[in-house]
C-alpha cells in the first residue's frame, strides 16, 4: 500500500469517506485489515477535530465483519459512546458501497491537558 494514495474525504458531520483505489487493495481485491484499521483511526481523529476536541488515542479495537472489496468507497460513520472530562470512547461503523457494514472500530483515548482544562 502506498500511503500517498490514501484520500480521506471528511464531511462536516464528522463522518468521512475513502475511495477504494487499486493501490489500497491486496491481491484478492480486498482491503487488508491493517489498512482498514489505520483508516478507521484517521476517521476517528477527524471526528474528534470536528467536535473541537484535543485528544490522545490510547487504544483502537476493530471487529471485522465482512471483506471490504474494491470499487466505490467506504463510509466511516463515527459517534461518541462516552465523552467524559478525561476519557472518550468513539465507535466508528465502516460501511461498504452496498450499504453493508464491513467493520466496527471502537477507539478509546484521553483528553489532552489543554482540553481537560489542566
């Protein structure tokens, strides 16, 4: 995978889209799990920026449900599960072009010192 070809297209609501170009796909024509995880992390960082949060990620867990095949784009829809004073949890649903969920990423992190008011 060539990182220069990754194009995350952010939306104002905190969601994002990534076009599935051939350079992102493995020999089977699907997105490798590690690439999918990295894209989910980028989508979660975007969602935090839209929410005006200065955060530091601590952990990211991905549950892979179905292959993300080539052609079209993936939608990354993020929503806060928990948004406390110090910790946050964000759930990102990764949706294939056919509308089926390919994976669910759950990220946990901490607010930075500036964001926490320290």
